[in-house]
C-alpha cells in the first residue's frame, strides 16, 4: 500500500488534475494507494507554522487567500456564481478523491497512519515552497524511518531558499530515500544543500499523453464557435489588454474564468464567455477546443503542450520578486525547446503565435522525461 501526500483541496484546476494523474500513475504501476489528508489542528501545528510569517512567498499566498475570502463580502453580486464554482469542485472531489482519503486530524494521527504504508510519496505543486516550511507534512518528516519515502517531481517553486530554512530543508531532504525535482533550479537547490545529484522529472500530468488523457477524461465539445481561452491566475491588467487586442485582431470571443486565485477589479468586465460551472474535466475540454490559449499558469501551459495548442505563457510573478514561482514554467519551456512561447505584456503575440511548433521534436523530448518518470517511480516503489 502506498500513501500519497497531495494538495488538491483548493479550487485549483491544475492541482486537481495533477492529483488525478498521480493516483492513476501509482495504480497503473500496480499499487493500491490512499491519500493522506492532514487536518493540521492543534497547538503543535500552530507553533511550527508560526515561522512562516518571515517568508515572502507565504505572505504572497496569504494575500491572495484573503482576497478570495473577501470577494463575497465586498462584492456580493458574485456570491451565487462563486457558490456554484465551490459546489462544482465539491462534487468533483466526491467523485474522484473522497474514496482515497485517510484523515488525520493531528500530527500524531498522521504519524500513526504512515506506519501502515510500505511507502509514502509526496507530489504536488510547490509543496516544498518556503511558505510551507515548518509544518513537516509534505516533506515527509512525519513518516517513520522504516517506511520508504519518495519525492515525485518535488517543487520548491522558488529560486532560493531563505537562509534560516536551509539547514532544516537539508535535514528533511536527507531523510528521503528517493528524491526528484520538477525544476532545473530545484535540483540545483538540492545539490547545494545536500550534495545529492537528483533527477529532473516532469509534473505527473505529463505521465500521460493526449490520447491517454482522453481515456481518463473523455473529450467533449464545450463551445461551437472558435474562441481564445484566457486562463490567468495573476492580476496583471496589461495582460488583459494584450488579450483584448489579440481577440480583436482575430475576431474571436474570449473564454475567461474570473476570480480564481483572487479578486481582480479589471476582470469585472473582462471576457466574453465567463462560466463558473467549470469542473476540472470541463476545464481540460475548454483547452482542447480552444483555437488559442493565453495563460500565466503552469498547468495552463502544461495542458496546452499535451494537447498541441497554439499558446503563449506570461509570467505571473515579477522575475525579481522573492515570491516568484516562475521557475516551473521556465523549466518546462527550456527543456522542451519552447522558450519562444514565453512573452511579456509588451509583446505582439500576433507576430508569432501562429508560427508552427515542431511538435514532433517537442514530444520526442517529452517522451524521454515521461519514460524517466515511469522508471523512477517503478524503482522507488519496488518495496519487495
């Protein structure tokens, strides 16, 4: 039996689909799995988590969380729409994830739960981010020594670890028998802190190709007319202006999902089609049916690649920000030869978005990473 530490509780499409892929990946290798759900209650957790206030990425996450929580109070006209989105995600969890969950309300509970597994795998976006340091969950510190510990494409999500976290980060990495990272910079961080050379793997959504994803989530046409899918998690108003100009030139409507990570005032009137009844399956089908995808999201980029879409990806964070999480996208585009798909707010995307992508070459490179991922996890979970 394999335990999985996954983060998919938030209403985030990438997190849900990544969790689905990780479960399917584990089961395809022949292992029964359960997802360990940590309630994070009690004085111990609060004390351990206190030091996060010194972390810039944690403060950035909290600002976005507060923005989300205040949308209904400050903008009540969106209450019914946001409630609809919440219910859609809740039903999705009930269908795809609830049957896998084992719940531990306290740290002591999850320590006991971990003893029942042959191996425990940590895998999700940014789980080793400095903003989560100190809780000792996604770094597998709660797992006893005799249970094999595996990191599958672990993500720091940042370029640098704060000095006060370096010693502790090295300590938890050295406890894990199998370590892999999804960012080039992440593997460098591991080497700098522990002198370990670790493989670079792709996000688990890349474990399956376009046709295999169709088997997991059947393809359905969402909109009849041609459209541009705009998937932004950040708040950069210039990006919206870029999309408006592009849509005007292409004479296409823009499908846009409002208020996902935060309330953005300029999004009140942005987008031609702005549904709130979108679960992760419908999200994937919107990407599949789009003529173009413009995004600042890692998983928006990932599923555009998997489905061979005409796309561009913008930076959600400033490159000089201490809270920047751009490195995940940097790695994917660099390693697959898609650097030219990165743009900024001043770019004229019409000048190159229609230029053909050498998809054969991209997927040849992707196959190397995909095979490496399957081989790595197969070896890591071979507990016999």
